[in-house]
C-alpha cells in the first residue's frame, strides 16, 4: 500500500474536518444537503457532458489500485533485469529465451520478446520505432486520463459560487420582511457553504488525484525509456557493464546512490 498517499489523504480530510467543524458555533450548518446537491450533482453532470463515463471509471480504478498497492517504480530492479538479459543474450538464444520468461515488467517482457523473435527481420531503427511508439501511446493515454481530473477540478468551485449566488438571492428576498435583518447572518453562512464545499472537493479530491496520476505517468515513461535504451544496447551487443552504467545515468545521483543491483 502507498502509505504516503493514504496518509496525505487522511491527514488532509482530518485537518479540514477539524478546522471547519470547530470554527462554527453550530457544526450541523455545514451539512446542508442542498449545498452538496449543487456542488456534487453539478460536477457529476458537467463531467458526464464533457467525458464519457467509460473514460472516467478506468482512471478511478487505476488510482484506487495505486492507492492499495505499493506503486513506487523500482529502478534498480529494472536495471537488474536488463543486466540479466544482456548476460543471457551473450550466452546464446536459449539462455536469452529462458531469461525472458522470468521477466516481471510487462513492457520489458514484450520488448525482449520482440527483440528475440524479430532480430533478423527488422533494423535497429525499426525496432526502436516500435518500442517508442508503444511508449508514446501509453504516455498520451494515461496523461489524457489524468487531465480529465484536472478538468473536473474546475467544476466544484464554479458550482460552489453558483450555489452561493443562489443563496444570496434567496437571502436578499427576505430583507424586506420584519425579521430580515436577523436573517442576514445565518443566511450568509448557509450561502457560503457551497463555496466551501466546492473548494474542498477541488483541492482535497480532484487536484490531488490528477497530480498523483500525472506523477506516476511520468515515472512510468522514464522506466519505459530506460527499457528501450537497455534493449537497444542489448541489440547492439554492447558490454553489460556499459549498459548498466548508462541506464543508471537516467537517474539523478541521489537516486542512483540508493539503487540496489545484485
């Protein structure tokens, strides 16, 4: 499980709930169902207008999967597997085929199988083009899905302001009555609840999810670039030591120093 992500979500929700419910004399005023209906309902409807449901649900599943499972990229393991493939390739096709069967990373496994089966049929440039096409396809697909949440993050604050405006209109209608002045304070409070809910939804839910997905997509792209370079070095029959050192230089020194490669 990604403890940092879970801790961040829980901490933000706890701090927000504590600060808001202890800042008002009557905390129940924050549980106005009409405010939630305007913000949540409006966001859902606007989201469905912009994006098909089948585009939104997969990214929710991906984020949930990343939340439940540990999802930090293991750069050391990737380099280790490429080093092992390089050594196996130097021993012959049989050893290389056996090494491929134990590879865990799906993109590395597919690329190594492509390298094994198509060695005599395509050039190095064509092989790199195939691998880079896969990289670009995955990157654009995942980044596009992450951008959905960036778009959705714009809606809650907007619907919050809409609800606040509606509440102000309702409040102003009562000012001509005998108790209109007494209703200004409570009416203003209720009117501003929708803005609070909208800002909270955007900054505690949609924006963090979007940034998390974007960050993980960039990490995935870096790993795929390392894999492509490693496979091309294997294809070019470069020394294993050279392959290992070059792949390490995809990473910052602070990350390289923490790598564990056996």
